[in-house]
């Protein structure tokens, strides 16, 4: 028996004339991700993508895990291929689903006949397959309202496919269909979640991390790499640029009033990130800020931060509370890494009493105490690139 994956499209089906571009990108993303698992044929027909292993020894469990993290998919299923002959379909269903059917009490059969040349109608297919399964598994009974499983038979263009149950896909739209954006990534809980959420909206990501040795350790940077590897399981490959930030932070400490340390630091991060973003053809920045979560994330502080750059800044977590963010971080397997005790540069020189209602003119006046252009230029010219 040959097992395949049947992929059902999500939001893509609502697209108009651009739908084919979205489907083509999804297929390209699936091929790229599955290349690490084995050799698969991926093709689209009748709003369904079929993923067929070229060799019989393909690891379908790994393929399932891989496909579950590709954005643009509503649901997918493991399915068995059968010839378009009702006797073969019945026998294949009994064999393929034997272990599953032995462990349940009730079932029902649904049929989808896309090939209208097939001699039986959908209700007739249901009757034939359901009757055969009742004969082979006499402990079963039919429950059309709340069955333990639903056996689905799809008669399509090239073959018939038998499956039981569906697996929830990652949703969203395919990465690469929404353009490019640069995410400011730290070692905390929030920014990896923000990265995941914007990749889900089709954005191809570039990551920017600020390091301040010796105040931050090499292990802190390795932690960020580990976080991005988890995110890249969903977003695909990305570049991470590590920015040397020590000199700038020391200048802020030495020349600016303490209560402005954090907001000025954030402004410099935005200025530098904008330059890196433009160099990488990104049209927006992404941060993990949530309104009111800390002093630098009040509406006044965010307004002062945004003033430092001209690019749009996406904040997908802005209206979420911490528990909601943590829930997503657990889902994408970043939480346990994020809580490791390695400090990032955002915690360096943290003021005891940060200004929560900063006035832009006052912030700029403090910022101008620093001859910052040469410092920014030096930082941008000394980036460290890591491919995730």
C-alpha cells in the first residue's frame, strides 16, 4: 500500500486572480522543507495538494511533522492510494485502517467523487465501503452524528484515496507572499512569538540581534540562535545579523540622563535596524512589544521609538497579555529556551526609574548629547552574519 499526504488549502482559496501565485509559493515551500526529510513529489489538483514519496522507505512521520509547520495549510491527512475500483477501494480501506478500526466502537463513511466518470455516486460509495467494513469488523456500529472516526474516500483524477481523520495545519498564508521584514530579536519570550506570527502572515524574515559584550555573554547569543532555529521550522531559512552595541550603550550611560536610558537605546536599535532592513530589501520592522507590559512599552514610549525610523513597525503582540504570549511560545517550543538565564542587552544599564511618559523633544535633546552617527556607522559595518 502506498501512503501519501493530502493537503487542503486554507486562506489561499479566498484569493482571486493571485491565487496561483500563493499556491505556487506554498508548493515551493513544501518542496524545500521536505527536501530535508526525503524525496517527494508535490503537485496540486482540484484545490488539493498531494505529497507522494518517491521511494517506499520514506519516513512519513517526519514528513507529517514537517508539513504541520508550513504556513498556508488548513488541514492535511495521511491517506492510502487505491485504484479506482470499488472492490479495491473496500479492501484497501479495511487493510489500511485495520489498527484504527480495531480500537474504536463507531464510525461513518464520507465520499467525495471529483471524478464524475466513476460509476458509483458518493452515497453509493459510502454504502459499499461502510457495509464492507461492518462485515470485516463486526464490533463496529455506524454513528453518522458523533462517530469515533470518519472514514473518507476521495475519488479523484488519478486514483482513489482513503483516509481517517485530519491533522490541523499551521494556517496563515505561505511565507514569501507578504514581502520581507526585519525582526528585532532578543532572548526573551516575546520576540520569537512575534517572528512566528508575522511569518504566518507570509513575511520572509531577517533577524537582527543586539549584543553588548562583555556585559552580555556568548551564551546569550547562542540562545538567540536556538530560538531562531525553532522559529525557522515555521518561517524557513533566515539570516541573523548580530549588531555590536557595547559602545553605543556605554555612550548612553555616560552622557544621557538615567531615566532616558531605555527609550534612547530603543531609538538607536530602530535606527540601526532600519539601515540593515533596507540593505536586505525589507520594507518593515517587527518587534515583540505589548502595550503597557514594561516602561518602554507605554504608548508615549512607543511613539518616541517610532519617531526614530521611517519604516512601518509591526507589533503583532501589542494587544496580548503575557499568558497569551506564553501559550504561543509553548506551542512553537521556544518557551523553555527563552527562560534560560542569559541576559541580553536590553537588561544592561536598566534605569531604576525609567520615564514612562517621555516627551519627544526631551528625548531627542538627550539623544543629541551623543555623536551617534559614527557609532551607528561603525555598528552597521561590523555586523556578524549567522544563517539559520
